[in-house]
């Protein structure tokens, strides 16, 4: 059986991979996660997913390695993980009563094969008032999430609509990944 490695430190990606009921290990790749916002963001996030997978694959060339990364963008702004409470508050205000995109890039490296793809979902928030924003920030949930929210957590009550794959927003388009993995297993 092919050894599968998830090159990610995200506990959410680990949970999603477990839904596949396929044995896998987790090895965190230690790479610079900067992207160039001047370039096409879908291509940039795909490159980042590839770099994460490649960093682990070079030490485990007999394994199938999966790398992934997610960005939140609204207009031309990339909303990463907030540096502090003020930045989280600003992001949530920007998301309030607005639609944004979540892009997750995924790379699969196995032997001499490389497969990279991305999934894009659109998320629309209800209007949020100051009290809702401050109460949500007080949960500390936004502080380690791109865009300052976790759709699978307390922020679920803020979501008016989703267009696309829910799991893309969580951090790994698991159904598409599963169907792509079937040829390797």
C-alpha cells in the first residue's frame, strides 16, 4: 500500500483527511508561505501547495505527498491570519454584508507524477454589528484563521450563503481530492 503523507500543520485538514478512511501520516513542511499578491492568486496558492508538498516529498520520495493551502480574498485584498485583535476586527467588518472568495490549492506528488489543482468557493456574510464582532473575537477562534473566521465553528451563524464546495472553505476540497487519489491507491 502506498504511504500517504499530508504536508500540513492544520488540524482541520487532518480531520478532513480522516473522513477518507485512508491511513496517512502528517509531516509539517517548513517553507516560506509568502505569495506575490501582484500575480494571479489562484496560481500563487497552487504554487504554495506545491512547495509544501515538495518540501516533504524530497525526504520521502516513495510516499504520496499532499500539500495544501487556503487564502481568503475580498476584491483585491488577501485576508490572511490576523496579527492582532484590531486586524481581526477590521477583517470581520470588511466581510460583514459582503461576498468574498476562498481559494484552496492542492498538490499531489507521487513518484514522477505531479498533480495540482484549486477549488474556489464564494461566501456571503450577513451584516455583523459591533457586538457580534467583539463577542466572536472574544472566543479567540478568529485569531489563527485566514479571514478571521472558521465556517465550521462559531462563525457558522454569520454565513448567508455559500457557492461552491464547503470543504474548500474549511481548508481541503475533500471530495475532489478523494476522486483524484483513487488512481494512486
